[in-house]
């Protein structure tokens, strides 16, 4: 199995920029997490964007869709900011012949108490088991695109 990893930024890849606790988006963390985990499957990484998901435009989503469609691999994992992850998943949901899983983090992967490594692991496991379609792996669960929402107050994703 070969997993194509597309990164778009979001909290997953954020880091503290200065003493005022301003966050910026840094280099993708998922490849480092996968290497540290000692995975034995092949993967390739392409950083498409380095944006907070609230800043993603329709053009950005069109770019993500175009790269997914052009990808020769069946298994695609996308790290994405949580605020508009569901919207991007819905833009991708009619793509056939691929398993696409979006995941992200409520806390940056560089932080000790981050959910990023767990969410990434759930997403990788899901890619290996799910039928073709578009899914979101967050909060220890898998959701089909169009059937999930972020509960900002509770800090988790849940079924609609």
C-alpha cells in the first residue's frame, strides 16, 4: 500500500511564533509522526497549502480536489484545519475510485498534549479498511463526508 499525504496547514502544523503566543503554520508534521511510529508502508508527501482552514478559499478547495483527482494512488490522507474540514470533505465526496480521509488536530502536533498523532493513526488505519469514499477521522471516530460537524463548544467532531 502507498499512501499519498496532502497537507494544507491548519492547527496540525502550527507552532508558537513569538513570545506573544502567536501561532504560525510550519512544515508538515505528519511525515515526522509516521517516521517516529516506524510505519512499514510507503508514503509520499505534498504540501499543497500552509493556511488556517478559515482562510481557505474556493480556489484552494479546487486545488485540493484537482490534486486528489490527479493522484495515481488510491489511498489519500489529507491533513486539514478543523474549522472547515467538513466543507472540504463535501467538495471531494463525489470522487470515485479512491479512499480519502481528512484529519486534523485541536492542538498543534508540536505540543505534548496534542490529539494529532492519535488522529493521524486513526486516519491511517481507516485508509486500509474503508471502501472508496471520503471520510473524516477525528475524535477517535470515522465519519462519512456530509454526515459530520464540529462541535466547537465541546471541542470534538460528532455525527450530524
